[in-house]
C-alpha cells in the first residue's frame, strides 16, 4: 500500500488501484471516509465476490458522499490509466445497450469506489452468459403502514413455500426497509421465464396468506400488506447487490444473514462498521448457495395458465407483452368504462 496526501494506492488482485482524496468524508454523521469505504469492501471481499463476481453492475455514484448529488452510471470504458477494466455489453429494460463494468475481481469494485460508487446494482446473469438469468430475487416490499415484523413473517412464508418445492433460499436485508430472498439457479432459463416463475410464486404466496402478502402490481390494491415484487425478475432488471452499502446517513449495508437470525435481525444494526466483524466471526451466510432448478415454480406457472389466468402487468419501460392485462390502474379503468 502506497500513499501520499491526496492518493492512496491499494494493490488488489494484481492491480494498483488509486483511491484519490482518501480522506474525503462520505458519511458525515458517522465520519467514515472514502478510504474507509474501500476498506469495508476489502473486509467483505470473499462473500462479496461469491455473490457478485463475474456479473455486470450499474454504479450509483455519490462523488461527494452521502447527502451530495448522485447519478447512475451504466456505461464504463477502460482508460489509459486503467486499461485492465473489464466491461460487457448489457441490455436495459428499455432495450438500449451499454458497456457495463463487470465485477471481475475486487480491483474492479475498488475502482468504482474511487469513482464515488457506494453500492452496486447487479444484473441477474453473468457476463459470460448474458442469455440466462441464474438468480431468482424475491423482493419483499413493505406498503405504507407495514412494519418490519411483517416483513420477517413474509420472508418466513417465502422460505416455507420454496422448501415445500425443494428449493433452498437465502435472505438479506435491502439496506432500507425490506428484505430480499435469493435463489441461485442453474443457467437454463432466460429472464422472461424467471419472471413467469416469480409471478406464479407471488400469486401462490398471496393465496396462502392474503392477510399478509399481495401480488397486486397496483399500489391502490395492496393495502397494508407486503408486496412480492415479481417484476424485479423482469429481463435485464438490476437489483441492489448483496454486501453493497446504501447511501443513507447510517451507512447501512444490504447484508446477507442466516435464517436462524430472522427473528432478531435489525437492518439499522448492519452497517459499514458492524458487518466486517460479523463476516470475520461467522463467515459467509450464503456459503451453501448452489444452483438449483426452476422447474417446481414453473409448474405453478403452468397451473395458473391452464386455469385461465393472464400474465401480471409489466413495468412501463417494457413493451406490451403477450397475455398481459391492460396497464391501467383498476380505479382508472372503472372510470373509463363509466
């Protein structure tokens, strides 16, 4: 490690990564600097790369830290200073393409940190196999009025359903109010198929616990329930990555944890300061994650289609899809027919 007053050079994965202005404060309420953020990612390197390694990522940059202006960066190009940067051509939901950074190794992660990236939004496929989504991401999104105990209960319901189907799943905090549950998939299905399985899962969860869970895309129909956001599995959709740091004053992390911790986990307690000691003590909570079949969930999808159900609504950035209902909120649809 070399340094001067304005630059710290970290030797990582065979590359010298420059951290400029290492003393710039990124979390004003806490005091952590840009260099502290780099050290955080160094401390969680092994589980981070197990979760994100080899995947294209979109950067959410905060050049002046939390509280400053921010922007998303999809396009990255190697420079004369960093010719080793690896990129991959990715599609975004609106059909455009760009050259995204690939999290090949920790040097690429720290290069992004130096650019003011706090956390990473991760594609559901590897750069080496862009045609197959190898992750199912269950996003448990709390409606207004829903407290975290309901999110915990919702996650337990997801786990129970998937266990019945012979599928192992792994939880993490989002770094905000919700939870994510991940399933690593065999790379056999495209994003359209993975989304179809996600829709079927959301509907089955609502059938089982309509008091707690909803598959309703329209907010006006959700009530005080937890929305199972199936559209997070739409093709080319990125999700905030495991071990990534949120841009909030508390430095919260989207932190994987074990199912044994579900009843006790408190997202505000999982920060850039507290997560590294957890990893050093307990290791990777997702170490047992292995690729699995999507077929049991696709059987639920086929059952729903045979029963005459339509597809669920897609986000507006996608073209109109076959068998999709009108993209009109129910209250507006009623007014239009009056």
